[in-house]
């Protein structure tokens, strides 16, 4: 068989997230959403001579508990912990002596999710948030890793306060 000799990882892509939430009180909320963490790829040089190319696409849903710390009248910090249910779709191709037995495996699995952020409220119904989140993801061939998402988003509250 072939063995990887050196690899190069493409470490960043554009992701997106849509979320909903219910604020239980001033300091606690529940939230959930849909996410697409983008596509990541690598190229590995193998021995005997050849290359293995791979990409992974990550999408799923999440459910979180959110702790809120008011800092000023319209400014707050928050942290979240929760679970994500993600689908990992891998795609592989080889050159030279590399033979790929399954070119498009996929897997669905539940893992943890963490996040920290800041929110500023322009009005009682409209705000903006900056957030850093970490998703634990398992790909379709048994690799475990973390995907970090840094986002800026708008928050709209139905029903005002």
C-alpha cells in the first residue's frame, strides 16, 4: 500500500450560520441553529510516488445553552456550550500509484460545541454580535478535529424586550 510522506492542509474557508434563541431570563438563554462550516482540503505526497487529494464539507445543526453577562445598558458578553449534529462529506482522488477505494464517504455524528462572544444592542429589537465558536467534528474516515468559526452577525428580537 501507499503511505503519506508530507501533506499540506488548507486551513480556512468561509462558513455561515443561522440561529434562533429564547431568552429565559437576564442571564440564561437557549439557542439553536443551522451551520455550514465550509470546505477544507489537503494534498499528500505518498510513497511510492503519487498524490492523495481530499476535501471535506461540513454542515449540520446545533443546540446550545447560553450564559449572558450584561456589561452596560446595551452591551453584553456571552458564552455558550452545546451539541452539534454534523454531516461530514469527504471526497478523495489519487494520482500515480494511489488507489482510492471509496471516493466520497460521508458520516453523521454528534459532538460538542463551545462559543464566546460580545453583543451590542442598537435598539430593543436589533443588535449586532461578534462571536468565536469551536465545533468538534469527526470526518467520514475516522479523523477527529476542531473547526473554529469567527462570525459577525445581526440579531433581531421578535416581540422586543
